[in-house]
């Protein structure tokens, strides 16, 4: 990348990021954070990367943050600065910044260089013309491109429809459909509301564990779930919260202070690591006692700010996390838990949002199902893989790799389960664990057996998602273990944060005009026979066909890269399934998650799994890990 140092005011600092102090791209800004002044330079991330059968020069505007002496800012400071400065660099602003850098680095139409920069280097030619993708939406009128625009639009793709969720009808038997989870719930009933009306699960009973001095405050706050709340700044997405019973058509039982279902904890003696572990043990024993005597559907655990030093620590090679420790103790007993922090109670401005999210957590962790997903194949099994490495320490003599395997066998998205297993012979590549042939074969056999136990037949198709590549031993081992399954899809799925596209539309004079909103959610660009880009995060009309909604409203979205390592299913079908699974994270009322539910939590689940003392063939409902 040294070829760019010949340009005035552009310098490389031994990494693929250019920065400039020149006026055309903006003056250096000063930003004060935590009483420290930081210098913020306009910069660009430069990468040469394969894109299908060609190489592409990728430019991503960014910031280069230093202190007054020129020393690079710490990562946390840099991240905070970028959030403040770039958070609202939306479609047009991002495009303007990219264009400025493109004109600076590639001033002519074609730019010829050698890399490395000597006569034996590889000859490269960069085109100064941007790369366009032509997106077709079969539900709308297709825009005609002239010959110049057709030449520029060298990539092509489709706009997938927003997946629909299934709910129970409010007044009649049957299913109702909606693309918006909150709206679907209010206009209808939860998918499993028949459990309430038939008396099988007539209410949701909550247990509470809280410090004695906060008991009254916690009870008063949770009791507010019975009351309505109006939305604030997020009124474009959230409707008013009507109260738990009205939203879920199910009563919520919250114990009063002093009742057996309300456990009051003594205050820890100190903030030392020994007190942190003692607190975790006290919470775990309280959960066990509640489970044995009161059997609540879900237990709320309140953690005040003053306990912050007790929540986690790392001393030498000993690592502790209160949340993960308690979860690991509760999961084998089948105890569902919900942590509530003091900041949640204190956040008065977003209580409508907080009540929606907290109420969903209580409903779902009670093993209830608010909605399901339509469109998945009844003959397919969907599996997500995540890994966590437990390092060898003085306290832990046995280092090992834990595999968190999510498996989803119901075609409507019900019953996402997790199975934890120990990788016997892990292969480490760039600090990432991979499976040996035998480990992969055992995993494949387990997937096949679980599906057979559930359906008394083998699946016709198994789709396996993970975020790292499938090595040769993993591919051959999984296929051996899944012998008898007609189609095995091995899909690597990850967010490519550098690769950004901006939405535009053609004009009558043969040019392209930048759109006011980013790439639409569901946009899918096929790169080659094995690779596609899918915008799971993007602008959506799911709320209102005539209005765009952009979740989070921060900068512009990055696509998911879908890379197939085995399988024959059409890439558009695969993208459609992933888009649907992005709506099945019951841990949030967001319109979608940025990854499919199969892998969104698998890495975190595997991390909690490293704390479990034993591994077995038992599968856990994923809601226990939430």
C-alpha cells in the first residue's frame, strides 16, 4: 500500500489506513473526552480484496485519533470518538467522504501501480469508476437502465421480502401474520396463547432475588409492568406499552417483599474477589431453594450499581463473571433467570422501551412462545456452531474447547435448543478453534440422531451455520457423520464491516443519485456461485409500506457475507432463510438481529458452557442462556 505515499498530504502509518491533514477533506478537529483533548483526523481504510473473480480496491472513510503528542488513542477512546463523529454519517455523507478519498487517491480514470513498488512487483490497474449493483424487486416496477448505467452496474441481485411472523388471532381460531413483532402482538395474541386460555399455563409466576436494602424499590419497579407507558424518541417504532396482561393476554404474578418467592440477600462484606464468589454462591443457592419450594417460571436477579466491583474480575490467570457463573449454576437445574441492573430502573426516559423488552424476557423465559416464523422447510434442520476456549490456568488444570451447538428442527422456529460438548482434538488457527475429522463426525452423528428422535425420520437437508470457515477435516467429518442426509449445507456467515455499499437510483441523464436512506434490508447480491452479500441490517418498510425505517439510525449498514463450503441449495433460498432467522431472537423486540438466531448467541452460550463441570447428550432450551 506504499504506492499512495506519493500523493500530497497523504501518509501511511504502517497499517492499511490513510490519513490527511489537508483542507479539502476537512480540518483536524479537537474533541474533549473525560477531560482529555484528542485530535481527530479524517482517514480512510484501504483494502485490496477479492470480490468474485476480480480484485476490488475498497475505501472506507474512518477517523485517526491521537493525543496532543501524536500518540494513538486507546481502543476504547477511539471507539467512543467514532461513535460521536461518524454515528450520523448517513448515506449521502458517507458517499461524499468516499468520493473525496477516491478523487484524492485515484485522480484519473485508471491508476497503474506495481506492488511491491519495484520492477519485480505485480502490475495492478485500479479503475477509478465505482462498482454498482443492479437490484431487482419483483414486487415493484423495475427501473430501466441505459447503456452507460448497465456498464457500471456489473453486479446484480434481488430484493427479498420482509419475513412474516405468526401469531394467534385475537377473536377467532387460526393464525395471524405481521412483519412487526410488537404490532403483531398488540393486534393479535401470542402464538401459544392457548396455553393460557386452556389453563395449562394460566399465569406467569416470578421469583425475585435482590439485596435486602433494595427490596421495596425492586418490587415497586417490577409492579410497574402492570401499568401502561408511552413511547419517547422511538415512537416511530414502538407503540405504547399497554401493561403485561393486555400485551400478552396472560396474568403476571409478582411477589411482595416478605413472601417466600422474594429472597433478600445480605450485603457482601467487601469488594474483594472472595466476596464476589461468595455473592455468586449465595445467588445460586437462593435459586436452588426457590426452584425446590416455589417453582417460579422465571426469577429476576437485581444487581445494584454498588456491586459493580463484584460483577467481574481478572487477576493473573483467574477470570470471574457473576452473570455467567449464576447462569452456569441455574441452567442444569432448568432455572430461567433475568438479570436487572440499577441503570434499568433509573432510566426514566425510555421506560416504554424497557417495559416492552423486560416483559418479553419474562414471557419467553417462562418457556412461552410469543411468535413463530413461517417459510422454513419442514424437511430441513438448521444448526449453528459457536466455540469458546477455556485456557489452562493454575485453578484449571485442563484447558479445553467448548462447542455450543444450536439446533432448530421445527419448521416454524419453535424450540431452539443448545447442546454443549467438549472438542476432544481441537485445531487452532489464528486463535480460532476448529474441529478435527473425528470431532466433526461425532457432531454430525449427534445432529442426525436428534432429528430422528424428534421426527422418527432423517432430515432431507441439514444447514449448518458458523462464523469461521469450514476446514477440509470439518467438511469431510460432518458429511461422514450426516451420512444418509441428501443435502448438507455448510455456510460461513459473518459481518463484513469494511465492505459498504450506498443506496442510489438512476437519473434520466445517465447518472446515479444518492438515496436518502441506506441499502434496504433483504438486499442480496450474488458475487459468485458460492458467495453472496445479504443486508440483514438496512432500511425497511416493514412498519409502513410508504415509509422507511432504519433500526438504530447509525451510519450505514454492512452486509453479511454468506460463503458456502458445501451444498447445492440456491443462494437466494439460503439468504431468505437467514433473513427469516434474524427475526427469531427472543431476547429483543427489535425488528431483527444482525445475525441469524442459530449463531447469534452460540458463541456466548459456549462461553457459559466452559463453566459447566460436565458435558452430556442433554440439550438445553436456549432461553435458559438468555
